[in-house]
C-alpha cells in the first residue's frame, strides 16, 4: 500500500497513514502469504508426501526382507530387520522375470524411438500451413480422439496383418498418440517464422530446418513427450495379454500380474517358495520395485522440462 503525503499549513510534508479498510494496491494472490497459510501449506505437503512415499517405503523394505522377518511381521514390513537381496538375485538369475525385463526394455526403447519419429514428422507437417492436405489430416486425427473402432475390430486388424504373437503387436497398435502430436504441433507453430524463412533463403530444405532449427529449439517438449511414450510402453500390459500367447514373449508387467495374482510362477521360484527358502510376498514386492525403478530414475532428469514443455506446447502465443 502506498502512503499519502499530506502538506500542512507550514508546507512540510507529512505522511498520512493509509486506512486499514482501504482497498489493497495489488491483487490478493500477489500479497505475501500469512504464517497460518504457510503452516497450512506445509502440513498439506507433508501429508501428501507421506501418502505417496509410505507405501513405496513398505514395498521396498518388504522386498529386502527374509522369509523369517516377513513371517514375524505377519505380512508387509514397515521397520526393516536386516537387508537381504535374495529375492532380486533369484529374479535376475536368468529366469522368466529377467527375460520379461529385457523384453520390456527392448519394446520401450524401440517403441519410443518409432513413436517419436512418427509424431515429430506428423506434427511438423501439420504445423506448416502450406503443406498438402494438412487441414483434412488434422481433422481426421482429431476425429480419432473422440471415435474409436473398438477392441474387436482392432484385434481383427492386428490378426489380419499377421502381428499376433510378435513384438510388433506391442508397439504398432498404440504407437501414436494424437494428443502428443497436437502438443508438438502447437510448440512448432510458436517457433519464429522469420527464423525458418531465413533458413529457406540460405537454401535449407524442410529436413534440414526440422533437424537443425526446429528440434534443437523444441528440446523441452520433445523430452516430455518422449517420457510419456516411454512410460506408456513400459507400463503397458493390455496389448500383450490379448495379442500374445507365448509366455516367453510376455513383458515385465504381465509377469508381475501373474506373480501378484499367483496365477503362474517360474518353476525355480515355485520350488524355493514351497521349500520355504523364499517368501512369495518378497518376490511380489521385488517385481514391483523392478517395474517402478526405470520410471523413478528417468523422471527427475525430465522434470525441469515439464512446465516449459507442456505449457508452451499447449497454449498458443
């Protein structure tokens, strides 16, 4: 609030105190927070972090406990009693879980590269107003966001293409997200047209402009979209459950479902569980940690790009 100068008869400036009932000189949301507000925010953040981290702590601690410690705790372990990596050693000893992890890594890497290539090329073409048929292609893509063929026609199409029981069935049916294309398109449209025109004057073609100008200026949104695709491929289980019948081709998420639901366990693990050498609960928690670890490791490196990538790409201007 600004103070008002009051000049008296002797022409000396006096500071007139502002009225406490006067309207503030700036919006309420720009005022510094009160102590009660700061305390409330701190308490809310504490409980939010606790609700997220406490279950994760239980999963990690339980996966590192022996069968005796888990039996003494009566199930999930909150306070650890020693640390053992027996569950992880057995899972990574060359059995079904290790093979499933390699399948998930391969599908995630290849699928993310393929999806990003198609999405970037499509978004760049749609961001150029003079490209051939860009308006009709854009309308067609938008229509697919609201109308879908359904599961049965999709399965019949995949079967007709001969993709069942192949790794391509884990990539192609969900390779492209129209939402991600629209975000990339909006970001590309925000790049200065004068910069692109100057490159054309210097003799650069569309491929060179995309590779040398557009993509370096779009690192933030590309990193965010790549993370979206990678997390989607890594966490996907539905396509494998309907398109694959060979257990050796199943990704990690499907094997985790089988272990958690006790539908089927690898022979070696089942033998050790029956003989009391391993706890089935420790195995289940260890598989969950293995499924969560890549996403938890990748997210901090891309976190700084989230705000710029999503807001700039989603809002024009």
